[in-house]
C-alpha cells in the first residue's frame, strides 16, 4: 500500500506502476503546494496541473484531498476528452479495502445521485434547444434595437429617458442570464463554441470579462456558501453571514460596521448599488485581464446599453464640424443639452443592480453559510441552495435561477430542462431525508433581510 507516490504526478509522467492509497494518506495532500484528488477511485496529483487548469487553480484546489468525482462530472461536458489530460497525473488508486467516498459519506446516496444523473442523460436533458436560446437572444436584440430607434426618433427627453432606462435594464438583465448559460457550457455541444459566444455576450452585451466571471463563479458552484472557498459569501466586512461568522468576528473583536444593524443598513447599502455593476464590470475587470493561470487577455468591450446614445452623439459631432472638434462634446453632443441622455446609462445600471442583487441573493444568503464540512455533492448543494416557485414570470425574471437547486446539481444542463429533472431530484431528497426548500418569490426576498 503506497505511502508516497511523489513520482508520476509531479514529473508530469505516468507512474511506473499502480500504487494504492488510503483516504488517510490522500487527505494529507490538500495544501497549496501539494494537491491530490480522487476521481472514480483513481488518485491524481494535480499540484502542478492546477496552475494550468482552464477553470483556474482555485476551483480545483478546493477539492484537494477529497473525492472529486461528482464535481468533475458536473463541470465538464466531455469527460472523455478531459480524461486525456488526467492520464499523466495518475499516481495510483484507492486501496481495495477503502470506500469510494471519503469522510464517512453515505455511499448509497452518492451512488443513487450518480444514477439520477445517468437517468437525466438518458432522457436527453443535457441537450439544449436551439430554438429556445435563439428566441432568448432574439428578444434581447429586439430591445436593444428598439432603444436605438426610440432615441433616434424621439430624442433624449425625460419621458424617453425613463422608457429607455426600463428597456435597457431589461435587456441587460436578460443578457446577464444568457451569458450565464454560455459560461456554464449548457448551450452548445462543444466547449469552444460556448466559450466564444460567452465572451461575446458578457464582453459586448455586458462589458465584463469572461475570465473574471469564470474565476469567481466556478468556485461558487464547487463550494457554495463555504467560507474561504465561495467568493460570493465574502462580503468584504460589510455583512457577517451565517451562524458562525458573527461568533468568530465577535471573539476576534473585528468590527468594521455595526453588524447588529446590518438588516437595516442593507437597504441603505442599496443607495450606492448603481456602482455595483459599473464598478464590478468597468473598474474591476480591467484589473483582471488574465485568468488564473495567465493566458491571452480578453478585452472588455463597451457595454451595449450605451449603444443607443451613439446615433445622437455621432449626429452632433457631424453638426459641430471641424472648427469645434476640440469642444466639450461630453456635455453638448452627448446629451444635446438635455440631462436625460446623461442619465440613461446611470438609470439602467441603477435598476439592473437592484434586479441582479435581489435575484442572485435570494437562493443562497438565507441558507446555511459555514466553513467546510466535506459533504457529498448532493448534500452540500442542497444545504446552500433553495428554489423559487415556478411560473412563467419567475422563470423569465430570474433567468430560470428559480430552479437554483437543479442548476447547482447539474450546472451544464440547459435551463429549459430544469423542470423536467426537478421531480427526480425531489424524490431522491425525500428518500434520504435531505431538505428540499422551495418558496414564493416574495418570501424569498423577505428572507434575505431575515
């Protein structure tokens, strides 16, 4: 039974012979400079590969010392292809007497969940509908074109500004849900096609970085609501979340804000919410030009919600002529001396920020937020996630994130199939007594404050 296994994975070459390891040995290799993980009972040394991992080194590091089989299957739409990259990293297998799951996880629950996934595959629930996503992209483009036409024909008066703000807010919010689909590789069969369209949608329609999004979001999916692993519960000392963090902050006497009033200043914090989207997308993403690990940077393009202003802007430039090229076009041409034009992007970002925050927080913030407990895939996702009741409006308004449970269990499944796999998930949860939480949209918003 192997007690080492340093050769093979570190050198990038296959081990000379298969060695066997215990879970006790494997769990020791969960350090930044020493990472092993298990996939289908095979042991891999990913210490050096982690820096070349397309999803970033952190997401794969979060699974070090554990059975990563379900996470591996959840994130890759072509596991057979990815196995080619794993082969040189293989250093051994679990010893014959060792269970397939670590840390006393319920092996039968794990096997039943994998059977459920196989059933979903047999039902073609991982196959996307081209018509659905074409129509979804189409209704976003229609709103953008409508905004162009409105500002071209009606100018930048106050009424037009308010209507435009609503149209652009809607198109931008829906574009945000759409980039989420491509980012999770849930539209096309080939990963490369998903990546290309994802960079277009998030880069042009949203003005953000695909690499920045991937770096954060995959960590969230791998370890939702886990401190030090899920960046979405790192509130930068503005809020203390869960049951344990307030106690830890109290013991360390860390007090950046009056946390006993955070349910009140949560609403006050929404006053600067217009800065959430522009700061995250416009200011932070240029600071994230390279993914982890560094590769060719992907430029962040001008957000599409500014594009309807171009016709009036260019028209005014033409009218000014060459003699006035050095004038302040920011105040005269851009707004035609009307304050409404200046407020279109700001209003849109303000409304979109509210939309984004409430929808993205309702599924996770009211759930368990704690340190790592090394649960199985199903149990860890269920503890950190809840659903919102289904309706046509809820589906559209949340981009099908009202099916957050199914989305977290099967991140690469096209969203229009979540309702089909939902009964199977509920049945499995009932069998093992795993809590499946679902609530109305209004209650979900109230629970955020609670």
